[in-house]
């Protein structure tokens, strides 16, 4: 029987010019001649980026890239590679690790040059709704390798040896979790994918699932084999309809291909996955709350121990990992822990995906090796601060991360360095803040989110964050009192140390880190009634300065008729009436309105 | 050395403790009482209040001692400066979101939050701010809910679901807006609440209290046109002393009768008499069903919370429920018929009051099918707590009062009537009588050890006339649920089922005195002592079988004829109806 192949021909401009379409037609003729049209399919892709080596053709499975092809090469490829299964080394472009594929595809400009794509390796390359695409890029090879060549113990050992740590935020050793779950005798066991991404502005997990859902399915199936679970659950927030559709399709397709279900790949191992939708509670990203939610109970965390690996879903041993963690698994199994360990720092191996946002030129989804510095991300990948503004701080780790000022820009990104600097890795939010933002206001913004999303179970988080928010609010309104900073610190430390779950244990971080690094801004608000960023509306006045030409635009937009003045004469704002809405400021074309 | 023992250090002192327990349990045994709030030994670990935090060397954060197991070599600190401040601040945060109305609060002087705040040394506030406000739910016949006073310890939620299996309460909303409420925030009156009042028992504050009838009762007691008749349940006498600082388990029967007379009651009868009557009716009903072949098992019906629970969740078993009214309702029915006739008092002039260990009895008293000749049989029900408060309020020296005897003929009772108040008691009392009614022989060994004690479900077999009858006793609605599932699965498994809605039976009722500073709600030892008081009462009586009670015999002779007579059916029996719970439809529920 002839093997099945899928050939991707680069359909980019350069390859077309160098004869790719002619070669494609020729390839079809030869396939006809050898009666291979049933088993070999041809697909097109966008520019693969290696334009100097065109025309380019990729043969999968195996990911053999043929470059610089001529008409004479086509019959050879058909006869040698497609019929005999012998790739032609002479025509192939060098092969190396999985992750490099992405960069061969997208070239090496500044945005991608500092990145390294392990978990996002297929995103943007494959059709996420096509299992054939995934299969063609060595998809499910890791699962096959685990089931056929490795014992469950070896799989666990490989993951443990890789040094992979949980990408959900806390950074617990993934291998240790696997080992604990595998060691439990109770059955059934469960494997859960935590896709309840809830950080405001974060879209790492959504993109990963939307771009490459099979990786998650494969990672979970490998774990099922390794820890002895026969059931997996993807807990995904209902606000991600496209991701839900793709992962659902991926599961169905995998099932249809014998990659899920009874006797996976003809082995004794059976494993299936179902989807559970979250209803939008941030706290359900906490593993015990997530488990309660699946069980049909209110999504509230419970004290650990017992950890889910011992007593999890329905009281059974449960392995729960984040989307990004799962996406690393097939790579670790295929390329090996020894290779994986070469990426990253001493204590944090591999890469990390970040959603880069805020006051930075290039915003978007990036994946960098652990150890990359904040400066490299913000200035090299992110392209620096727009409009020539000054960098003020970077906030990492989502709403419960800390704000780091300029002196921390050379901090290498890994779990421990970020913690030492006073922030957290978190699940990968990264927000750049420039001089226009008030740090008290920023702290208030984040705390408002966590305070809203507190599940309400434990006292420090439920009551304490509310009081902190009240204090922050009055500081930004110019009603701060002496001792407020100390109260924030006292409550903040107590909440971190005494709360039940990770939400409360990290909620005060933005406040404490801004007090630590920007204390003077707090003091200015309280003692001088001044907001240096001019962001706190209660603490600023709008005044018309002498560049005013008397056009009257401000007078017309003012909702409370606080502006008066004759045409072509300098206007005046009645401060008694002004509600500080800022509409005059936004309307003035002559920079004649100043925030004072 | 005991393999099971490990060494831990608490506050720099070494202790050998048994492995597998929590830090809190180990510390308790080593003489350190770590402050606590949401913890309750009978409920699952919530870990919510964070008052019981300790420091464990090597741990990044404070550890909730209620939840964390001890480990060999663990070094624990329970009283450092940092902990004292953290705990103090945590309790202050609770106070900051709690009404400052201690002086006018139902639980003033008996509030766990108040005690905790005092022991934390909170003398001024740092963090005052916005406070939550919700409407009180006054709709329930038994239980009042005041979310403003709730500190979200979750004990009521766990009690209602884990022990009682009612699942009426849950936390709703998030963060600062979190509030404990029934599903869909339905008024209590429309929910599955059984009225058992166990939420009141475990609430550390006054977020749950009974519907208070003390003022209404004081008013009517001063109405000279009425004849005021009281009855009191077996368990009231076994527990009311605790409200006056006496140790648990003191039988205060005589003192209670005397106090009630001093308060203005004209006649004080004993519900234990009606308990004897219940045995006559229910025992006869049982024998009739045994002889006529069913429907079996016969399931007891004297617990009002259980009746509501059954009508909602087990309407398919209504035919199995004894039609005998509860002792309270039997007594009240007789006050306004037999006794009124005998005393030549117009029934409308009779005020029938019941002092009960139960909050659900308030709901039962209002059930229209229990009316007698168009009148409410029981006009007012007050709980043990309310009665204790009224005695204090009326300025009666309860502890030193000269004990008195109940009025007759509805006051004399057998020992069987007394043990009604403890789980297993109804069954035991019924067997004493049924055995004799059936065989004509006297049962010699009348104390049934197998159905005594606080095990949740107790089974026993008794042989009557060569026939093995399988009995089962359950207390607490959660256990009742389990037994009902057994019955559904195999109706022939049991012949007779006794259900009490509250843990321990009526002695653990939702209307019993609050735990004091040195005890915990539903403390097993206190329950045991209350039970012992009733067993002692039984043992101290010459008459220990209901059918031997001469006043019972006289009642049948003069008025009712015989058990299950037409008259008895009219006054002493009732019927039940399925109530489909709003919003909750059990898959097992047969829509009738």
C-alpha cells in the first residue's frame, strides 16, 4: 500500500515567479501517471518566507522542505519520496527542531527575531480546523511515540526532567503534578485543561486554541496515558465561541481518526475528552474553583491540601494544567526533555507566551524564551513607547501582577526573577505604562477588577480588597488621609498572607508594588492634592492659555456651559461650573487648554 | 513508640500528636485554642473566615489550621505579633461590614462574632467603609433571615446541605456583594426550607433567628377573657436550664411548669401525655398495617420539618406516612374539644400555647388541615429559647423556683412519652406498646440499645409473635434522605421507620438554647446529656409504657372509644399533600 502524503506548495509571489505553479501542474501529471491522486494531496500555503530558495514544496508527514526545484526534480520526488518513501536529501533544506519551523515560515524580522515559538509553533501555519494539516506537521506523533515506545512512567519522567512549570501563573512543576497524579491508586482519574482565561486583555490561551487546537488534545491524551486517566475535560470560558468550535471539532476529528476514544491507535489505552463551558467567573481559573464549577457547584476555591492530584474532580485524582502548559507537552515528548531544557533559564525552562499591550508600538501575542529581558520585549519586539513618550512601568502577570519601574527593565523573565522583583509571571499579561498614566489610578484599576471578581468566600479577599479599593478611590479623588498608605500596606500584606486562594494572595500586588516603586506619587496625591500624570480628574483643573484664538469650539462642546468668551478673544473656564469631563481639551485644535 | 504519632512543635514546645489530624485538632489537644469562626466539627472544612490562621515555618503564607494536616517535624506558631495583627484585622473587617446594633440584637451577649472581637482586642476601627444592606426575609413561618448580619462563614449553607440535605441555602453573587440566600432569592416561605432551624443553631451571629412570638404571647397572656393553656415538649425541659447557665442535661420540668404558671398560664399540660397518645394511635396504625398487609413501611410523622421535607421530596411515599398528628397537635386538638367540654369552657376562649424545642412547629401550627372545628388548634408556638427569654424578661427566678406538677388529665405521662425527644425514642416507645397490643404479653426488656445513640442511621429487628419486624431510625434530614432512598429502592426492607428532622432528635431542635462561650452548637456531649436527662426521666417512672398511662386509658374510655376510632381519626389524624418545590424539580419527583 502506498503511503499518504500531503504536499504544500508555496504560493507566494517569489515562488510563483520562479515557476511554482508550473511545477505544481507537472506534479499533478506525475501523480496521475502513477495513480497516486488518491493518496497524495496538494495544498497551497502563503509565503513561507524563504524566498531566495524558491520554488519551495513541503512534503508531509516528515516535514521535508524541498527548495530550488527544477522540472527535472519532480519525477524524482514522486518516484523516490512519494513511492519509495525515501526523501531526497540533496534537494531538502536543512531540518532541525520543531519550533524553528515557524521562523522559516515567517522570516526573521524584528518582531519575530527575538521570539521562539514552541507552544504557538503551528499557529498561523496550519488550518486549525484540519486534522490533516496538524497530522502533516508531525501531529499526534508524540502521542504515538508515548503509547508505542514509552511506558507511562517514562512519559512522566520525561515531563519531569524537562523542568516545565505550570504556565497558568503559579509555576508549579508540571512533572511533579503528573507524578503525584500518576502515583494515586484511586480510579477513575481525570485530566483537565484549564482554558478559563480571565485576565483582562489576555488572549494567549484563546489564540493557542484557535490556532492549534489539536496540540491541546494531543497533550491531554499523552497525559491521560501517563497518569492513567481515561477522561479529559476542557474547561473553557463561554466567551470564546471560536475557540470552543475549534477544540470541539478537533476532539471530534481526533475521535474519528482513532486518536481519542477506545483503544487509541489500536493500543489498550482509551481516552476521551469532553468540553465544559465556564460562565465567566475569573475565580474559576483557580483549580479547585474550576473543579467545583465542573461538578455543578458554585465556583469557589477550597483549601488545599488535599491537592487535586489526590482529591480532585468528583473526589478523584485529577491532573489539571493550563492551555499553554499542554501545548508544550507534544514538543517535549518528540524533541525530548534534554532539548527542551536548553531553552530558558536555570529554574524556568522553555518559552513563555505574553499578550503585549498598553503603551507600546507593537502590541500582540509573542512567545519568547525564558530569560529574555523586559527591555528586549518592550523595545526590541514591542518597538518601544509610541509618540516619544517616556516609559514609566511595566505590569506583568495580569490584574494581580506588580508594576515594575525602569530599573527593573533588565530583569530576565522567569518565575523567580519576576517574583524577586516584586511582580509575578502570572498567565502572561504584559502591559506597558507610560508617563501619562497615574500609578495610583493604575493600581485602583487592577484592584477594582480583582475586588469585583473575588468569589466572596474568604474574609481577607472579600472585605479587605473592598477597603483597599475605598482607600485608593479616595486618594485618587484627592481625599486621601495621612496613614492611608500605611493602611494599604497593612491590609495588602495581610490579604496576601491570609487569603484562601491565589486570587486573594495576589490581588494586592499592583497596589503594593506601586507603593514600593512609586510611593512619591501616592504622597503627592495625599499631601499636595496633585496627580503628576494628570490622570485623576478630581486633582486637575482645565485652564485656557494664551494660544487661544477664540474659535469657540470649546465653548460649544462644554456640556455644562462653563466656558465663556467673545469670538476671536481668549476664552475663560468657570472653575466652579467645570465638571472636568475633558471635552474642551479633546476639542481644542490650538493646544490652548492646559491641564494644571 | 506509637507509629501513628509524630512530633510537632507549637510555639517552640515539642508535642507528640497523632498523625492525620489537622493543626487545629492537634493544637486543641495540646492546650492551644486557636481562634476560629467558620469551623464546625460536624461540617465540612470551609477555610473561609481565615481567623484560625497560624504560621508554619517554611510556608510562604499563613496556614488555615482548620484545613491543614499536621506533618512530622512541623513547626507551628499560633500567637506571634504578625498573627495577632492579621487575625485582629480579619475580625475587624467582618465587624466593619456588620451592623453596629449589638445592644438591640437578638444574639447580644451570645454572639460568636462579639466574643471573637472582644478576644482579639479590637478597641477601635481602622478600615470602616461601605456596609452591605439587604432586606430581611420575614416571609417564613419559622425562620427569619437577616443578610445584614451575615458574616459569610457558610455554616448555615453547609448545615442545610450536608447534614440536613435540604440545600435551601447557598452563597450568591461575588466578592463584597456575596450573600447567602435561597435559590432565585425566593422568599423563605416559597422555598424548600423545612423550617428545622438548624441554620439558627449554627449561625455565629443573628443572621438567622426564629420568627419571634414572645411579644404576641406576652400580650395574650394579659388578656383576662382567655383561658391560657400551655404544653411543653419533652426536650424543652432537658435543655432550657442551659439558657440559665446550668449544665446541660438538667431536667427542669417542675421549674418550667412553675415558671409558666407564674407567667400567667392557667393550665400547664405536658406534651408527653400527647406523646403517649401518639403511640397509641401510631402503634395501632402499625399493627393494623402489619395485619392488613400495608402499606409498609410505616413512617413516623411527628417531626414537622420532616413532614415538609417529605411532602416536597418524597410525595410518592405519602401513603407510608403515619396519619397520626404530632403530639403537639394532638394535645392542642384535645384542649379545644375533650378538655373544653370537660371543663365547660368555650373552645374559642382557649388560648393554646406550645413551648417547643422546634422552629418548624411554628409552621406546623399554621397548617390549615390541623384546625379543629374551624379554629387553629395551636395558637402560639414559642421555642425553648423564646420561653427562656420570656421567663427572664418576666423576672422569674427560674433556677431557684419551687418545682410544680403538670395539670391533669392531660399532664400525666409514661416514660415512653419522655423519650420521644431523643432519636430512636418514638420507635422504642412504639415497640413497648405494639408488642403488648399484638401479643398480649408484656415486653420485659424495654430499653432498645440498638436504636439509642447518635449514629445517623440505626437499624434493629424485633420479634413479635414469631414475626421479625425490621426497624430503622434516622435523625437529621440528610440521614432521612438516605433511608427514604432505601425505602424507594426496596419497600420491603423495613417495616417501621422513625424519622426525626433534627440531629439527635428534638433535643437537638432548631429552637434549643444557643451554645455558650464554652461550648459549640450541637455539641455531641451536650446532646448526650440532654438525651440522658430524658432516659433518666423514663427510668424514674413507674409507668413506662404509653398504654399503661391511666389518663390515656381514661381518655379512650370517656371520649375517643378506641385507637383509630372515628373520633380519633377526626381529631388525632391528618393527611399530607405533595408540594412541588418552586424552582427545583428533582428527577425522582413524581408529579402528583
